[in-house]
C-alpha cells in the first residue's frame, strides 16, 4: 500500500535518560514504509548516554535532528521545542521509549487523506 509521499511528517520526541530504549525507538522510525519524515529529538539534559546515541543515529540518517536543552525543561516543554523546530505538514508526538509498526505513519497519512 505504498502511497504518494509528498507530505513531510515531523516526528517530535522528547528524550530524558532513555539510553535503554532510544536505539529501538529511532530504528522503528527510520524503518517506516513512509520515508518522507523528519525526526526531531530533544535531549532534555540526560545524564546517561542518550546524547551519544542520538548523535550517532543523526550522523547515519540526515532525517534525524538532535536538539539539546541547556537545562532540564521537562517533557512538555521539550515537545514544544521540537514542534517549534518542525517543518512537516503533519506532526506526531512520541516518547523516547515508544515502538511502532513499520506501516504506522503510512496508515496515518492514508487516513488523513481519506478524512481531510
């Protein structure tokens, strides 16, 4: 069910000490059947290896933008920061430990086109 990928989807993810989940979450988005995405992750002053993981994924995939907060601002403010730096026609919010099916974004775009 590959559809026209003309719409950019911004995926906004706040991140705080998520080193145990981050690689799986980022991989789930990188592997989406709908590829016209930007993944904006805001590291909220993590004290673990989250920023290193984010930077390594960002170096491998230019769709990943890493933003770092200079002080701990909390998940809601981190989501807002990601949103302010997004440029997609559609915006979705996830947490750093969320996993999704590889067809998730494609199905969401299909539904949005059916019910504008």
